[in-house]
C-alpha cells in the first residue's frame, strides 16, 4: 500500500507522467479526486496555450464596443482547492499549484476583468465548496463564487443601475445527491461504498412575478460550462445576490466546441438577436481552459483556426443591433 501511494505521489508531482494518472483517487474524509482530469496535461499545451487568452480578449473588445460589460470567472479545479484532503503522501506539481494564478494574471495583463475565486472556495468552512464524489462545486461553493462576482460587478459596472431589479427570495434545504461523476471512475469493487450519494445544502430561489412591462430578455447573461448548470445554482445565486434576472446559457465541456459551446450557441441564437444585453459573464473551468475549438474539432492545437472561429462570433456581434 505504501508503495502504491508513493507511486501516486510521483505521478502527481511529475508533469512527464501525467498521462499515467489513475482515473480516480480516494482522499481523506471520503473525498474523491480525478488527477488525470484536473492536472496539467503536457500533450495539450496546458495553461501555456495563448489561443484561449487571445480569443477571450478579442471577444471582450468586440462586446465592449457594443457597450457590453464583460466579466470572466475561472472555476478552479477541485484537486487544487482541496489539496488538504489529498493523502499526505500525494503532492501536486508546482505547475498545478500555480496554474490558476497564472491564468488570472495573463487575463489581467490583457485588461480582462476576471474575478478570482480560488481563495474564497479554499476558505469555505470544512471544505464544503465541492461535492465529495464529484468534480463539480456544490451549491454552497457556487453561491460563494456568485457572491464574489456580484460584488465585483456592483463595484465596477456603470450599467448595473440601469438594469431592472427583480425581487428574489432564497431558502436553504438539505438534499441527497446521486453518486457523483467520480464514483464510476473507481474500481467496481469500491463503487458500492458511494452508491447512496451524499447530503448537501441546496438553495431554492423564488422570483417574484414580473409586471406587465417586465422584460422577457434579461440584461445579464451567463455563458458557462457544466459548472453553471441549473442544478448547481451559480446563475440563481448570482441573480439573488444582484436582485437582477440572469439568463443562463450553460453547456457541458463534452459539447462540440467544449467550453466555448455556450458562447457559440448564445451569439448565434435568437436570444442575442432579439436583445443585446448589458453584461456578459464568461465562466470557464480551469481544467478545460486549454481546450480551444481547434483541439476539439481537429484534435490538435491550431491558433489560426481558433482565432478565425472566434472572429466568426465577433462578426455576428458586430452586425447585431
């Protein structure tokens, strides 16, 4: 057993052996981790990929010219936020430890407004920011992130006061989850111990009825990944914190264009053509930040392909009134 743990420690501390990671790792207090999914993968260029930054910057500049504020949220990996729940012998590489800060710094260098939330999630009481059995944050974690984002928007946005308010109430309730996405990555003889899922605190949000003059198209739009899916509460928590309606367009990372799929869907869809919003929020998971459209479509890095892809989105934005 000691030899096995030592081997795992070597794999997680060595970039060169990233592709040898076990699918799932059992940590302390029942936490499961996916080192292969959440750690630096050299074959994809990892966080050093410049296409992602340039694509976001180009998109931001085009939206800003339309008078639309842009905010970026990078969701940190569970394995980096909850390092204290890894086995003592298992250590993350320096690359994995610094990747989140590297991404946010590179965005800051391009004057992209991004809201750092890693430390906020690390400070959540008893580590309750991510599901134990799943790679995703739980509603408590997403609410903490939404509160930080709402504060940043309130402090920076000159257009927020022009957006109609909406009375939203919230009530906590305890729920039981299904087995998380990491359970199926365990050996079959270990999965039974997790079949009952886990208890978590959910928040039930209630929006007041809109008046006769209510706007069917919210002025705040969240374009995100599975971390923004409705059952995790990120969009609803943001709406509650701002007391403003939020349109949530979220798609999983295994969609055609990966984490860029929600961007493609929204700007090429009827919602944007019918109503130009005042604020757009782009949510990207740290673990998938390197996956630009060229990687997903052509299975190789191609910066020209990526910039042409985002240019097609920019063209749609520029033509929309």
